[in-house]
C-alpha cells in the first residue's frame, strides 16, 4: 500500500492503515449475531450487504441497497460521484494466481443479447464471448452521466475457506483488457445433462499456464464468473483477521437497547 494520503480512498489511492482498521472493525461488528450464520464454522460473519455498508461508511458514500451497477456511490466535491462495485469471494488457490468475482446473474439480458446478434452460445462460443464482455461493459457505460467511470472500481473482500483471514483487492473496471476478440480463447465446456453444453469459458495465457478468465453458466441463471489475475489489481492489502464481539441473540439485544421498555 502506498504512502500518499491525498484524495479519496478507492478513487485516488489505497486505503490508509487507519481506514483499513475502520473497515476491519466495522466488518467485525457483524460477528455479534447480526451477520450471516455459517453452519460449517458455526459462526456469524459479514455478508455481501454488510461489506457494502462497511465500504460506504469508510469511504463516505451511500449504498444502493438494490441490484444497481454500483453498490456504493461516493460523492466528489465539484464533480461526478464515483462508484464501487463490491464483491465477496473465497480466496483462489495459489496456483491460479487470480482473484474471483461473480459479475452477474442476468440470464435474460444475456439471452436477449445473443438473440439480437443472432448467436447461439451453445455452438458459437467464439462469438458469444465478446458479446458477454460487451454487455457487462455497456451497463457501466450507461451510468456515465451519473458516475465518473475512470474513478470507479471493483473492490473485492476475499477470505480463506475457514473465514479466518481476509484481504481487500482493488481492480479497475476495464473488462476488455485483454481484448475479448483477439486475446481470449472462447470454448464451450460442461454438460447440461441433455447432450448439450453448460458453459461458455474464456481462456488466456498466464506465462506458460492456461488460465480461465471468464465462465458463463447460462443454464444456471446466467451466472457470470470472472477470475482476474492478481497482477492486475491496483492494490492489495495485507491479510487481516476480524475481531469477535460479544454474540447476543435478538432478545438480548432488545433488552440491552430498551431496558426500561422490555416487558417483564
């Protein structure tokens, strides 16, 4: 992380140690019983909405609380706001050298885009792939009158499989690099159980390793998965752990907040 503390976090620079500590402590509050309960570790943890709210608080913005293109909008004095698209993901294995984001579940929008272009994604992955990338980027471009897209970012909260270690990774919005038409190999993979394929995948080369960058599960709600290389991140924080506040159930919380009003 850099030493420059001018400007706004995410837009102009990485978070300062103080801002990151605020993020860490805010995320920790959702372990008190207000976050999602994870059965496999039998503990409460922040979910994606909690991450969005924590990001808004630290960056001085507001959350959309809906399925807008950007999850957090941050005002800029004398200019357009910038947007932050918040993603949570499990850390990928070290051999993959990548992060992970689920970018969309817009099944119908993908189907409509394929139909407009006369493309069958099940048999023409080389044509379907660029359409996928173009569509996602068009959603950003449609916000250009309201957001400074050059200053907007993806922010990923990544964690290990045990939800013990966390880190933040910041990526730019340009999904067309590498070029989906000339630098990505698009193929069909998987089976839909009826003799057809289940996914469109886009591959690039990371050194001598073939890397899956894109994966669209169009038969499963239009889930679009994106695996950007770690080297593409503008900045990455050190690993951190969350604190464990006292865990209280709803009854205990209500009694604590309204001690004089709780019926005996």
